[in-house]
């Protein structure tokens, strides 16, 4: 491990304390009276809270100085920094339950940002090539896993001390309860989001791992706050990293049209559209491209163009409809796959999640695994078709609401997906041969041949 250098007077005044020592007059030993409010006066309680908050600010300033001076990933995980982060976690958790209305929000934000987010973000910047060394990978993985365990512990405390039921949403939906209850409900929601983020960061280290766990955390946060758009944005980011672009586009639009949208989704959607345009330009020179991949590219491009009412080429809609009809024909011509009953949960993490929150999310896991599998197999299935149609219906509603001239384009785009499956199920339309894709006219191919 790298030793810390005393580079300034501000840093020199900090030292590693033993368990029974005090920092700014505060002992690290558990104090039940401090956590429950005790029997002291209000002025004494406020004085204790302000002293804890002052200690939090001191420790976080020290951590920020050391983080800014880190030149390697291992510099972020020295013994001294780990001890100070443990101290900061202890103080933030104590203050959250000691005086939640006055300091709870600040303590909660500092806990996430200084103890977890800043550390992982800096480690990624220092190792931008993603060529992690074994000792670096071990440190980051342990840090993420400890964070997941810590937030599970905090969820358990909320459940015990505030008598929160993770399955009863009636009080949250109706907005009843005291201000303290609302804060506790908001904190549970934030814990679920942070758990999803920490689990998603593990996928950056091990891309072959299952994305079921972070997706389940985000879906539970969405269950807890259905009006919030942030879980949809995080799900879109997760699906985008796994190259499941239909699901990513769907969740970005759901985020932007939620009662409480997340503003960052606008930038994220723009990045997705820009990268999609780059893929379309690269594939314009390819000889053989799967029809499903062309469908996804045109779907993302058409959706983004219609949502922001941007100029659209006349042939874009016809090309998209052609690809969609071809994929529908292939999907209905083959034998339906057996339902996916096996999902990757070899470590038992999803079962542990359900034991803490008592929300049965196992019915979501086959859908999540199928999303990744269909992207790898380059095929359209009922789940992706549902999200594709839902996105087109949303665009149609938005264009009609804003009196856009492209409302007719939205209707024409989703009609094949709306009519063709029903007609073929009744036997009114014969299945189209999969070789039909060879007869699809693509303006890019015509320009290249000309």
C-alpha cells in the first residue's frame, strides 16, 4: 500500500484514532441515548447534532484532499483513508437517525458521495483504459461489496426504527404521514437507487456477470416511487451498457415523461442517439447486416427525431416499417421459445435482496435475462416488441398533444406492429419468408450501388 504524505498543515492535524479515542470531543462508542433522542434538553440534542455535523465536514475535507492528490487506484484505498471513510460512515449514519429532519438529507448525500461515488468515479478516471491490475480490481470490488452490505444494513434500520413495510405502498401513494415518515420513505428510495448503482458498477468490472441484481434494485425503487423518473434513467443506462438499445430508448422516454422527470436523461438520450448515428454510418458500408440490428438502429433514430420534432427524411418511415415487418414475420414464422425459467443468480444475491425488502421480484428476472439474450441473438421477441410499441404510442400521443405535423408518421410507424400479429394469429395473412429481407429497399444501399 502507498503511504500517505503530509503535504499540508490541514492534512497533518488528522490522525488515525483508536476505537475509544475521541474526535472533536465525540467518542465512537455506541450511545443509545444519542440515537433515540435521550432525556436531555433540546439544546443539548442540537449541540450534539451540530458537533457530529462539524466532525463530518472535517473528515470529508480530509478525504477530498487525499482523493484529489491520488495518482494511482491504490492511493484511494490506503489504510488511513479506509479508516477515515469508516469514521465518516459511522458519523453519517448516526446523524441520519439522530436528527433526520435537520441534518438527515445532508448526511445521506455526504455518505453516498464521499464514501462511495467519488471513490469509484476517481478509480475509473485513473484506470480509464479499463485494464485493471489484480490488486486494484480486488480493492474496488471489496469497496463496492461493502457498500452494498452497508446500505442493506441501513434499510434494515429504517424497517425496524420507522416500522416501514416494504410491501404496503398505500401510505406513500396517498401522501399521508408525518414529515419524518416522508423523510424515511425518501431515504429508503435513495438506498434502493444507490444499491442499484453499486451493483451496476460491478458490471463494469465483470461485464459477463448478470445484470439481474442492479435491474431488480431499480425496479424496486420504481415500485417505491412510481412517479419518479430516476429509476427509468438508471435502467436505461444499465440496458445501454449491455447494448439492449430498444429497452434503453423505452426507459429514457419513460423517464422524460414521468411526473417527476430526471433532467439528466435529456443528455443521456442525446448521447445514445449520437452513438446510434455513428453505428448507422459505420454499417452503411457493411455487406451483411442482420435485419434486427437495422431495425434497432432505425427505431432509435426515428424515435429521437419524432420526440424532438427534428427534420426527417421521407424514406425513413418506410425503411423502418419494412424492417419491422420483416422481423415480425421471422418472429411469428419460427416456433415460440419455451419460457425462460432459469436465470443467473448463482451467488444468491437476488434471493438475499428479497429477504430484506420482502418484495417478490423473481417474475422480473426472466424478462431481464431475455432482454440480454435477444440482443445477443439479434432477434425480436414479444418483450422487445411490447417496449417498441409502447415507445411509438408515447410518441404518437406527444405529437398529437403538441399538434405536430409528424403525428401521421407516428401512427404509420406503429400500425404494422399493431395489426400484423393479430392478422397472422387468425390466419388471415400467410407468414412471410425470412428471405424477404433480401428484397427490402434500403436507401443507403441504393446510394452505395449508384
